[in-house]
C-alpha cells in the first residue's frame, strides 16, 4: 500500500481486488475499504474490461438508485456532491472518482458503472468501495504511577496508507515524534493536539493532559467558505487558569503591516478592516469575530489570543485558528445536447449547506432550491443563481445555448461612494440576434420604468456612456444620500422589454472621525478612524488634517494621537479633499474647530445666499474677533472688500453660530469662503470652507434639431445643481405655462404649434428668468395646392403653367411633376409650363413637394383642351353625338316612307271589283 498526499488531498492507491460480473465482463477496484480524514480529498480508482465489439459510451459512479426507472443515480448530478466530484479516466479501461472536502455524511459504498453501445451493454462493479470519513482525537491514558501519560492520535477507523503523525505541544510542533502515540509528562499546563503528515490543517482539537484545567482555545469551525460581500462569524471558546486581562483576534497574513512581525496586532485596529470588524461574546469564556462586507483579500487564517498578566500563562499566537475562504458564485453549463444540468458552483463548498435560488432571465424560478437545475439546451434564456439569504450576491447570468440570449451582467454589484462625488455604474448585455434593440436606459429600482434621464431629481447629473458595443456606463455626479438605491439597466427591443436584474446597489455616505476608546485617561493615546457607513469602493488613501492643516506622511484610515491634544482632526479621501469630514475634538468639545453644515452652495446670479458655520475653541483663549474671508489665502475681512460693499452681512443667531449673507450675487463672487477666528493669541482659519458657485439659467433643447412628432425635452439648466429643492416656471412667448413645475418640460409628440420662444425661472426667483430660447419645429410639406394658368379650358396650340404651393418648414426645396399613368417625371421645377399643347397633353397632373424632413403629393388637377375651330373637344363630341342621332332619325323616317309607297304600288296592280257590269 501507498499513501500519496499533496496539500489537503487524501489520495489512495490500493491493491487490486477483482470483482467478476460474468465472462469477459469485470470491474476491479483498487481497494474495497478506504478511511480518510474529514476535510481532505480521496481518489477511488478501478479498472474494467468489456467484450470485444463493444464501445464504451458512458461511465459514472453511484451510491444510490432511482425509484423509477430503477437505474443508478450519477454521483456527479447529486446536489450533495456538487462542485466536489470529478471523474477521470480514458473511457476504455480505467476510471477514478475524486471527492474533495470530505464530510462525514459522504461515508457510503461507491460503485462504478459503464455502458456500451450494445443493447444489453450495462455493467456495474459489485460490491463497491466502502468509504469511511473520520476526524482526529487525542486520547489520554494515565500511567499507573500518574507521572506520565500516553497520548494516542485516534480516529473512528484506521486511516488508509499507514500515515505519519505530527504532534503539537501548546501549538508548537514536537520534533522527532511521528508515531501515532506520544508519552508525555502529566504537567497540567500542557496542551496537545495531533495531525497527519500532509494534513496539518486538519489538526485534532487540543486536550489538556491532566483534564480540563489548562489554557486552551477551541474554535467552533476550522474551515469556513463564505460569499464575497456577505458577513461571517468566527467563534471560539477559551479557558485560562488565571484571569484574562485582554483578548483580541488577529490574522497572521497581515503581519507585514504590524510594527513588529513577531507581535500580532488587534484586527480591530487594522485599517484594512476599519468599520468592518466587531467582537462579541455570549459569556466570559467565548468570543466571536464578525467581519462584514467581506472581500476576496480577506481570505486567510484568523486566530484568537488572550493575555492574563502572567507572561508564562498567556495564550500563544502560533496556535492554528480558523481558515476563511472567500468565493463567488458561477453557473456551470455542461457541453451536452438535450437536457442540460446547470450547477451553481463556488471555488469551495459553502459552509452551512445553504439552499439555492435560480433565476431565469432575472426572474425567480419557483420550487427549486437545489444546487443544480435542469433546462433544455435549446433555451434562449439566461440563468443565474444565488444562495438563500444572500439574493443580492447573485452569480453572473449565463446563456445556455451560447452568447445570444437575454442577459445583463454588472461587474460590480455594490458601490459605496462619497456624498458630493461622482460614480460610474457599468453593465454589459447580450440579446437574441433576431431582436432589434430600439432603446436602452437606466432605471432606479426594478419597479420603475422611467428613464433616469427624465427624472427631475437627476437633471444635469446623469450621463450615459457607451464605450464599447453592448457596454453601458451610468454616470451620476454631485451624489446625494437620497441617490442611495438599486439601479437597473433596461432594454427595449422591437417586441417586449427586458430588465437586467438584480442591478447595482449604490450607497452614498459621508465621512466621520471616530475616536477610540471614547473614554480615556490622561496621557493615553487614542485611535482616530476615518469611517463611513459602508466600505468605500476601491482602495482609498486617506488624508488627515490637524486644525485644518494637512498631516503629512499618513495615508491610512486610522491615525494615532495623544488624548491630551487640544487640536481638532478631520479626514478626507485622496482625490476628494473638498469632501472632508466634520472636525472632532480628541479631548472633548474644547478645541480649535470650525464646521460648515454645507460645503457646496450653488445659487442664482442676482439672488442672495446664507453660508453657515459653527465653531469651538479652547476655554483658556479669549476670542477678540471673528469674520469671513474669501479663500484661505486671504486675511481681509469680507466686509472691508470694496467689491462686496453693501452686499455683505454677518448674522449671529446662536452662540458660536455665524452666518455670512451675500446679496445681489454676481458670477465673480464664485469662490471658497472661510470663517476666521482671532483669539488673544494667534489666529485660526476654519478649513476647508464653503465653495460658492453663482450661476444663471439657460434653456436647453434636446434634440437640437426638432421634427414634428418627435419627443422633445426642454431643460432649465444651470452650471451647477441649485442648492435646495427648487420648483420651476416655464414661459412660452412670454406667457406662463402652468402645466409643469419641473426642471424638465416634455413635448411628446411635438407639433408645429409648440414652436416659439421659451424661457424658465425658479419659483422663488421669478424675476431671474433665463434668456429665451427659440424652439424651431420642422415638418414636411403639407396642405399642397396646384394652380393652373390660364384657368379653365386650354386652346390647342397654346401654353399652360401649373404651379405647386405648400406649407413646410423648412420651405419646400424640391418639386417634381407627374402625369397620370406615366411613371417618369415631367419637370423638377416649382412651376411646370406646357407649350404648344396638344390632345396628348390633356389629362390629370400632380406635384410632389419635398424638404429635408420628407415629401408629400398634391391632389390631381385636370387639363381640358379646346380644338382650333373654336369648338372645344367637348363640344365637338356633343355635336357629333347630336348629328348621329339626327341621321338615325332621318334614316328611320325614310325607311317608314319607303314601306308606305310599296303598299300603294301593290294596290294599283289589282283593282277593286266595285260591282258594275262591263
């Protein structure tokens, strides 16, 4: 026998035992019994033969059978083994089953089955391989005299492969001890644990040699696998003979940041974990480390340590702790035809046997909570998955049948940025090729259908950026806390609509300086933390300010100062120095500090503004003067500046609360304003001050060229978002339009009647109206008419002129003349003249007028021709008809007369006998 180990892989190659199923049909397992460690991996191997003329078409391993039809269940399709099973082999003679992250419930009998291309070509190996899964325990056996004890590294079954053992005393490796047993002194202070060579991370719990009364830390779980973005609790219990004076958690992987790499530092003081770490305990002898907003770089080992005041009785920092692995979710699609089984996989088996949620085109698939989901391979749908309780940490969506399906993916699902800054939220999408995309836009939350650009709360703050094909970026500037929401990308095809779920969660936060500990003794140092309500996106560098001045050479999220300091401290993020936190006093409220409730103000030219500040100062200073200055480089009182004469007023409504009021604002007033304090000794400038921007209003028309029937948006814009929630008034041709009070005016659809001069104003400042902007609405020619000159009937051989008239914007630029039943045009001039007119020119005519917008046809007009005799063609036709009738009457009369004459002739040849004698 041979034991092969690599890392945490428990691989077993065992002697062959043949299991004959029939003549020329045999499966041979390398061994029929295997005992492996919980948490390790195992390889179960076999070889097989089959009759000549057969070709193996399928191989798999199984432990259970289906109820109907009575066939084995392929182990790779069992959700319990999802992501932990791998088949290897040549599909001819050899097969290997690998199971990773072994669990005690994996203990079972594993059998191999192969199927050939012949009707009865199904065989399995009976009996199979019996797998047992165990952990390690240290058993203590006292000697008869009680001076020494024998420790045994035991397991519930004999480990396969005669492994070598490793012993640990107080967490330290005991050299030259590789047997399963160890004889030691019964000293009550000692604690021992064991492991198997190649599996040091699968160490047994530590035991006290003389019972329970020794120092120890026992971790609830030695391995944890959790989702990025979620939270985790790492727990332990501990015991000490002496009173524990202090305790904390640390990570050996962070030692490069320690002041002394041999002296672990509290994780709660690590800037990398600032605002994300919390300690708790249900009782005095237990501790739980909670880490929130987990990142992939948080993967590593976490240990607990305590101190007792007796150096020899502290808990050492070299003892192994709990290993945390961070992972994301991915949907795996097998390369098969027909029905496909999708697997919601992760790089490590998630702790806690979670239930899974499946999504089809972003919609929840009901009644399926397993790790696998079956779909048709012809599906044009996209699928994603999540873990119950973490629906916002959904996997990227995948297409079952390739890249052409409905799918929207977001590179980042959670974004945390500073109030007043900007953010870029990205998405990529695909769609079935037979759909035509008519529109794409972003919405605030999946319950909304309104384009974010059309939301008045985001006017002038939203921009869409298309950097690549099917790659869209939503940019929001001047962020406000009310912008915190989930944002989704919406697709409008020629049929239906599609919403990209789950979207991106945006959180807008400010900075605050936290002082730890909150209660200090004189001379004690305190730690300042530049905190936010959520971990800022990206690896931010921080800037610290002392009394408003930059503290050099400190870019970490934490800053250590003396608790006796009478200075104030504030912080900012590099690149956003103007978004500084409020200043705080380290030793209470009596320090040099100026805070501004609002850091940025945007107001209208010609209006007024109030800029506020509050301040504190050390009690032993006497304030002789306070005033405002324009920019921190100036020392001149704003009231003494000739440019502000009669326009500046200082208002003190409360103690240490000052307001600067500036009236009749001008664009040259745009600047940063600071509050300055003059005490009896020195001077103090309140940084960073307040940025004032003075702007006017402007009407913007979108699109710039307007055609009748389009959707037109008029925006009452300014160079910066006006401070406060303003309502607006719109004017057309100097008349108020009462139907809207929004910053945006929609004309949908726009008509020529909407053309005119537009202006806008803020309700509170109606006298500060914007300049007028002319809306020009273009439309194609309409109400076409054709005039004929001369009018009426036209004499043969003369001339006639047809003229086309229309209403159009821009005016008609092209004209084309057509005669009925003739496809080719007659003329391309505004007027069409026919000279030497003949009968061939008579008939119906129409014109087509066109401009840059489109073209329109006129109604048909008739040309009537008069012959040269002076009788018109119509009259000649009527005369001809009359002559024909007269001729017919004459002929008929002649016929009747002739018939009468014939009768008379006949009577003269045959006289009548009148009765007289000859």
